[in-house]
């Protein structure tokens, strides 16, 4: 019998599977915070819900609670003081394992149906979640609503769609009949059960606590694995809201709510304990190379899906829309103060300059014109605050303060007064120039609003350098500008060899650091910046096993 939650949302699921195959634009969740879609009072209610959390104990009825933890600091200067249940690692593991059987009993349809129901409910709370994302990460409001709510929900649905497609390809049962000539045929009945590998650990990041967390979380649950969510210590609230919604829906669907658990502790030892526990069979992680590589090297009992640091880069050979190119790059470098894993860091420009629709431009002109474009974009403090958001981490501020020692400053970073939040930490990007030989400056990720215009011998050298950067250090995005078809083909070949996605001649309202669910593959798993992709079949298929039993008919 079809699970009622599955039947309720089957049409959306089928459309999601279709969208993943077609790779065109589609979303069931509106990315615009329109009162016509979400209700006339959605904004006020979302802010009120966030305010109600502040200064209180976040209620989650989880086992093994030993007190409270949590010390989130808002980059906007908004006091939060939310206390979350602290549960022992042993209790989390034990409860997760105990919940596995009920998750298995739901079957693929029941699990997928429950997850679809949870996504619909999360979408209804998008304003609440967006405020939680905004005030914990420092994202501007519109980005927090889009990336933190609607687009994260898209990515979750995409993962569920891929999981369903892979699981639904496995028949529940079959009759095996082998002819034996004149003798009776050999007949066996066989049944196939999709079984999760075991407890999954999803480790959140501080800048995109839903967008980066949802794919692994929903893929693991869909394929029958109970999940422990370990959020970043400064972005707990978005994860806590999500976990609470999932627990409520799973309980209604007939499963043990402990199939999803929140792990919060003021120390880092809990993460290491959970990650290395023999019961944990998969780990999803977004963050630094140091901890990501530690997970890969030390958690041999688990399949690790890791998105790590990289040096995203753009090659400029020529352009037939110079102003459009500069505007596009300026926005790319400024959006959320460069605190995106896809933001360009190194812009590779030939030493003898580039040909444009406005005549030949020297290397120095390209760099200075880009600096002026950034200045123009951020001239209005209200616009600047909306685009830049806030600096999420003090480590990023430290890198920004010392950036001048890595190259010649074309555009210095400066503070911006936020029109609503006096204590908000807002900074404009710093733009530097350096030579290709100065690899110590630009050949490692410098997370935040820090970008280099790198002087290369010529366009061929820029292309080769882009490929080497990606191959040796990794990149999630590469861009290129060229009006020459032969150079475009060379860039396509180079990025295919290096295993990275390429964006060509972006001059309008699409940016290299944006990724669309159901159309763009985020990461490839083919260069050092990530060993997996959001989302493809490989991202979900290894999270379950098919266990059969057979008997004579």
C-alpha cells in the first residue's frame, strides 16, 4: 500500500525526477519572498519566530541530554544566546542505531514521502529559516532567503529525486526461471530489500548551514540511514529548526524521530568522536582542507563526501562586452563578501592586455577598471550592505587586514556602516595585482573578499595556469572571457582535463558563483576541491545496499 505522504507529494517527486533528467529551470519553491506566495504577514512572523528563539532553550526531546550548549555570535551584532540540548555522543549513537529499524520499515516510499512532506513544511517556514540563516551567517536578507531557504530546499529535493530514481530501479521481487531442457525448469523467487549502510554524520559549515547541509542530510535519510547533524558552532539555529521539523514529520509517518538527531557541544571533541565511531558509515562535510583531509584519512569505516577549499579562477583573453564583464565580475567578487565556496579568487590576465569592444585594454587598465566597477557597485551603503552582508568569521577579518602584503593594492577594503544594524561587521573587497610567479600569494584559498588580478605571460599561459591551479589545488568554478572560438574550445578542453565546471562570457545577471539545482552540478568530484557532486547518482547510490533473499518456488 502506498504511504499517504508519498501519495500526497508524488506529482512533485515525478516532476523533480523529470527536471533532473532535463536539466532545465524548474523549482516548486519560490525564491522571491513575495507576500502573494508566502502570505501578507510572512516577513513579520518569520522575524518574530527568530526573536522568540533568542535568549531561550531550544526544545528538542532528544535522549542523553546532559545540559545545554551553544554560543552563536551574530555578525550583525544581534544578541542570540540560544541554548541547545547537549547530548552525549554515546547516547546519540545508541539512539540513532535504535531508530534505524523503524526508518527501514517505512520503505523507500515512506521515507521519500516523509521527506517531501518535511520540505513542504520547511518551505512554509522559509522566512523563519531565512532570518536564522541571516543572523548566524551574516548573509544579506535576500541571499539568506534564496540560498538559505528556497534554493536549499531545491537542493534537498534534488537529492531525494536522485535517491528515489536509484532506489525505484530495484524491483521488490522477481521470479527466476532457468530452463533445463526436457527437465522441469529451475524456479526461484527472489526478494530485494534496500538497506541503508548505517548512521550518517552530516557536519555543517558556518556560511551556508542549509544549502550545504541539506543534500547529504536528505540523501542519507531517503536511502534508509539515520542521521546525526553536527552544525557549525556559529550556525546552529538553521540546523536545529530543520531537525525539529524532520523529527515531527518522521514521527507522524510512523518512524522513530531519533532517526534525525542534533549534536551540539561547545568543544570539538564530539565531532571527532562521532566521525570515528564504528557505527557511522557516511560523513558529509563542507569546510577546511585540514579537517576534511583528517576525516578522509582517519574515518576509514565511513564513506566521506567532502567539499574542501579551492582556488576558483577566471581567464580573460578578450571580450566583446567590456562593461558587462566588469559589472559581472564586480558583483561576483562582492556577493556575500566573497564568503562562497564558488567565488572567484584569481583573475588571470595577459601581461600585454586584452582586446575589447572598447579597444585594447592594458593589464593595469583591466585591474583598475575592475576596482572602479566594484566601487561603483558598492557606492550606496544600503546596496553595499545588501550585497556584501557581514563578515562571518574573525579569521576572515584577519586575512582581510593582512591582504596588502600579498600583492599591490588596486582597491583597498573599507568598512561600511550598515543602515539597520550598527554593530554589523561589513567590509568591501580588497583587489590586488601580482605576477604569475608570485604563487605564494594567490595559489591557495584566501577565503573572503580577497581577489587577485594575476599577470601572465600571455593568454596561453593564463589557460595553462588555470588548468594547473585546478589540478593541483582544486576549484569548484572556472570562468573564461574570450571572443575567439578557438580559445573557447581550448578552455573547454582544459577544464575537462582538470575536472571543473566552466562558465563562459558571463556579462548579465548570471554569475560564476551561483549554482542552480536540477541544472548545475555543484562540484565534480574530479579535482581536489571536492570528492563528490551535488547531486548526481554517485552522490546517493553508495548510501544504500541491496540485500536479497531467495527461496525455491
